[in-house]
C-alpha cells in the first residue's frame, strides 16, 4: 500500500511539473502583455507581473482591425474544417473498407503529398492561383488549408474505421440497410472520437497557418490573424507588449473551442468502446 501510494504521489508530481512546463509559455505571454516594454526588455523581467496594465490590449483593439482578422480566420478555418472533415470521412472509409492495390497506392500518394515542405510549393501554387484569378480571395486560402489537412486527416479516419468490425455493417446490410444508411446511422456514431480529433486537428492547422495566408492574400482586408499579428513587427522597432496581447487574443478562441468540444470527445470515446 505504501509503495502504491508513493508511486501515485510521484506520478502526480510529474504530471504537475509537466502541466507547468506546458502552460508556462502561455503564462509568460500573458505576463508580457500586461507589462511595460521597459520591464519586458530588462535583464531580470519579473516572474509575477507588478503594476499590471492592459494598455497593450486597448492599443491592439483600437489601432488594428482585429475583429476583421478574427472574422477572416474563423470563416476560413470553419469552411476548411467542414470540407476537410467530409472528404476525410469518405476517403478514410474507402481506404479502410476497399483494399484494392490502386486505392492503397493513392492513399500512400496522398500521405506523401503532405510530406512536401510548403516552401517548395508556395511559388508554383501562387502561379496557379494567379492564373485562376484567385489571389487575395477566401477561396484560395480555404483550398490551401484543405490541401494541408485532408491527407493526414484521411489516414486518421482510416485508423478509426479500421477499429470498427465489418460484421456490424454486414449485419445492417442483411437487415435491409443501404450502404449510405449503415454508414450514417452505424459507422459514423462509432467514429465520433475520430471526428472530434480530426475537427480539432483541422481547426488548429487552419488557425495557425501563416505561409500560404501571407503569400496568397496581400490585401489587409483578407488577412487572417497570423498575418495580422506579424504586422506588429516594425521595420525599426518591435512592440512586444502589443504582440503578446495579440497572441493572447489569438489563442483564446482555440481554448474555448477545445473546452466546448472536450465533453463530446470523451463521451464519444466511451460510447465507441461500449458499442465496439
């Protein structure tokens, strides 16, 4: 009993240390956002903020069109997430259930395309979109996010579909269900954890995307928040307080989204384990 209790204490202590390490960058970002530039650039910046000021937040909100950047980011992220989820569901199911040589080869080619660095593709992609007259449009940004998300999301969903026995669908077919009915009513509810995981993965990738957003959208009205945040870096000076304040505003929606989605993720895991 003493050994078990000691192991629990050690495990708890390690988890606490890990959580502190993971959350410290967020805390330091907030600390810097409520401190003056002089304190941030001092040799020994205070670990605990003193004389907190929210002037940086006021300046960011008043001087920068962050609400427009938020709208652009949310619109592009939600559009790309919805389309990528639909595509990865069907593609993952196809790779899992229909194992032909050509199909598996296409699956590996799809995954290989995700391994190519973005810096290698950005110039030809810009030329293609320029000829299609899609530069500085929401469509180009959504399409590029889909290109980034779908390959890996498809293989994520394939793994979840592989864990579901085919006999469940075969029994539904015997009872008279069509392929689409069995997919929607039986298979998809069992893959709820995978859907939640792909949704979170897709949204985070879209939310943090910078390279293509900076390349394909030159007009400030089409900027997403990552591009807008980079504009805080001036030619001769950097206002670290405003950058940190913008960073806190940038990650808040993701934190709220994850908190809202987390119960569905947990309940989906429990439901899938019982039904499987």
